[in-house]
């Protein structure tokens, strides 16, 4: 199973998504994270994700079973 999580801003809000990403990962999801380019290195280093990409690269991600839009935009 694959999930895509969307959260573009702000840094504190991106950091607060880590428990959700960890819970998805613990439940067997392969998680991809779409965020602002400045936060990609943080997400790659600290989150259990397969990929962390910018919005511009999101179209390159494989199809997902679950989309979690935490940006709500």
C-alpha cells in the first residue's frame, strides 16, 4: 500500500505531521511526502518516507492508495 502526504508550509506544521507519517509507515504504507523545497531535506532525514519531493515533482510519484491532504488547499 502506498500513501502520499501533502503539507507545503510552514516548517512547524510540516514537523507536526511526523507522527501521522510514522503511523502510516507502521501500518504498512510506503509513504511519499510532498512539501516545499526548503523542507525536503528535513523530511528525508527525519521521517520514515520512501520519497520527499516538491510540488513540481509530485507528478513523478507512483499512484497511491491513500492521499492525505494536510494542506487543505
